[in-house]
C-alpha cells in the first residue's frame, strides 16, 4: 500500500490531545446536598477521574481513536497496487476476426470477449485510462477514456468481422497509443492466430487473454467455376480443421436453385474435393453451402461454410502487332487463347496511321514507336527507340547471371539458360517495376502510368535465345494478361473479406457503380485512372457496373467478383495457448494500476463515530 498525500498522516497527531483529555481531571461544580448515600457510585467515578492516573480501558476512547485513525488514513489517500487485467494505462486489442464468431463459447467468442472486457472496465484503477482498439482487417479505435461509462458504451459498438486481422497495423496503432504514458499494459483479447514473426514491438507489458475452447470446424477452403469443353464445372475443396473425423452435407446452388447435394466424410485434418460437371457454358453465379450432417460432430464456425463463385466468359482481347516481321511474336499471339491478333506493316519505317474507329486492347510495337500513342489501350514495347516516356541509351551486352524479381509476372520462371546478345540500356522510370535484369541493366520491366499499363523488353527477340526457351510463352502470356486481363479488375478466383480491389474501367468510363451483396451501391469516379475499392467486408457476389454515359440507365459493361473466407488461419479455430509479441529494449516489464482506498477509510471513520455516539448517548435517551 502506498499514499498519494502522505502529509495527511500528520492529522494523526490529534490523538495526543485526545488521550490527554482522558488523563486530565474532570472539573465539576460543587453543590451542597443533604445526603451522600445515594451518590457513593458517583464519588467513586470522581476518584477514578483524578488527573494523570494510569489509563484504563475505555470504549469511548477506543472508538474515538479508531475514528481519528480512519480519518487520518483517508486524508493520506492510500492506494493499493493492482495486478489484474488492467493497469493505470491499458491498451486493449479486441480481436474481431472471423474466428471470433465461433460458437464453442456461448453465444460466441466475440460476445464472451466483450463481456470479459466489461468486467475488466469495472476493475479499472481509479484515474486509469483504457484505450480499446478493434483489431480487424483495418484497426478501428473505439475509445480512449478514463470514464467507465464511456468505455462500456464504446464496447457495445464493437462487432465481429468476416475476415482476417491485420495484426501488424493493430499493434502499430497500439504502440502509438502506448507512447502517451510511461507505463502501459497491452491486453490482447483473442483466440490467437497472430503471425509468429514480423510483428512490431510494444513498449510495455503484454498480457494475453485467450478466448475459446474447441477446434471442431468444417470449412469450404476453395470454390471455383471453370469452363472446359463447352461446359462449366464446379469444384469445391473441403477441409476438416478438427481433431476428429466429421461428416457434412454439401449443396451447390445457382442463385437459389439447388443443383446438387451430397454427404461427405472428411478425416481429421484432411481435404476432400467435390466436383459438379456438365453445367451450361453461360454466365452465372454459384453458391456452395456446407452443413454438419445430422448426428455428426458440431461445426462451431459458420462464416467459412458458405462460398461463392462466378463464371463469366472472358471477352476476346484484340491485339495489334506492329512489326516489319517477327515470326516469334506472330506465332505466340496466334496460339494464346482468347487473343484475336492483328498485324500492321510499318510504312517507310514508321507505324501506319490507324483508322479512328479501330480500337485494340493491346498495341505491340516491335522495334519502333509512333509519334503519338493511340488514345486507348495498353502497350508492349519491344526494343523501343528513345521516347518521351523513358530514356533509351546505347546498346550493351548483358552478362550472366540473370536476376528475376519476386513478382507474379515472373513467378516460377527460369532464365538460367536465357542469353541476350544485345540489349538497349533503359533505366526504368519511377512508375516502372523491374522484372528481369543483369548487373549491367534492366531487361524487362512493366508498370502503370496515368491509368494505362506498359510492358517493355529492352532487346529484340532475335538477339536472344528467349523464344527457344520455355520462359518465352509464359512471359508473353503473363504480360498480355497484365496488359489486357479481359476484366476491369484482377480478383483471381476470389477476394478475401476486407481486401482491396484495383479496378481499371477503361479510358471511356465516366462512372463506376459497385453493388455489394447487401444491395448497397458504391459510386466511384474514374476520371481516366484506375480505382481502388475496399468496401469488401461482406462475403458474396459483387457487381461492377461501368458507365460510359452517366445519363444512361444501363451500364456499358458489367463484371462480377466474389468475396470469400478462404483463410486457414481463421478456420483453424483451436485457440492458441500463448502469443509472441516482441518488446522494445528498455521497455517497462511490469505495469500495475492503483486503486484508492480513502472512501473505505472515510466510511469506517463515520461508522466508528456513529457507534461512539450510540455508546455515549443512546442509553441515556432510553432511560428518559
């Protein structure tokens, strides 16, 4: 126990005169009386009250000393150091990821975590501050206050999300809040799932409050709709994250029409694939639903039991190849599926003039460039001359080894046996991402400039053995997919909840309206550039409507993407026993709160005075 106002202990010196009053002779007025027979007892009291006698037991004196001692301690403001869930300055990270919706703790893990925090708020030390951060796809500060009522009210606004938690961002925000105080306690209320490394350090003590108990969960780990041979096939991959075999009922739907249902048994920790072929080769939205079979083990997590897939035939991509003759480019463009290639011959060494109405998705310029680029589409430059977009230097001979960037365009490619005899020295501009290079210079780069994408090869194909290498068709196919993906976005087979979608509506787009699964409309203004869309918290099917004329009620183009919880970190709901968050060097290792005790001592003093009054005066009042 400590004291916030130790000078208040001086009030206890009043005990000296209080005791002295009991030692001094009591002064009485003498009154003549006819007989002292009835006053012998009073005379004995007078003798007992002679001054400076040995102090005898006296209940009134004891009660008065106790009252004085209690008042003295109250004035000194004693405090008790606490070591509960909270400290004098507490930062709370409330896990709002999808796994916190698990119902192994009733009604859910998230509800249990909120109730636990309500109890922690009630034990907050006097004057203690608590900052509550909802840790989700994007950390959300809920409140920072010393008032318990404000903390309770803010906690009621917290809600679980359908995706993963960005723990790096959440801990960075918590560390920023901790710098407001010298001693800060971080309380992580979660079922685990934090990455084992890469987390920012926290400048204070970290305490982990695990939530949850069970691990039984069946999940749809993947769901796709693929076209082949004139028909569409649905594929669902199921996974049992529990420690015991489980049985589930899987159903496929087109909109709300049931297509197929079957019972599947999945061993513990294993996968099971289910396919449904023979569907018509037409655009459609599909849904897969997994439920635990009757009598089977419970499935505690619901968000990963439903998945969505969209089949939309990719539009044919129009590619214009401007070349004096390049059999390698002509052959690869003719072989790529979904590519309709056209060829244009240079006129006197210059690219030909194109009719205004001829529009292409990709323009491939082999060794030459026009004075003015077409107003639409994206570009692939091969051994380009000097131009306003980037500077082109003198030729040079690259030497091995060839280095590949860690990028989706180069993933899995092998350039170990690719030799380039001559290349042009090009320094990629700020918007360019180097993809392939040697120590002398960059060989391949790509990027986006003013809403349009460009890919650049710094060498003629004839000056290398790349066309004879397996990396060649992979590189060209990926570059064309990057330059003209066929859809106005790249969402792959699915987007995670809270994920960010890059939309490229085209230079003719005037307005983009995204409809989410709830029916809400999100209006975006492209202004000739790419758009970022992040309102993807809800799982389901999203529609991207592109308008070339905002006055028209019908969009010029419509594309669809899906949002699904395909996250093993969330579906594996077994709670973690511990978490690892690094601490800053020299950070406070212990954080304790203070609870003031003066109200209790003040109440005790009042109680002692009340008892003293009853002992001193109540018997007399009863006699009268």
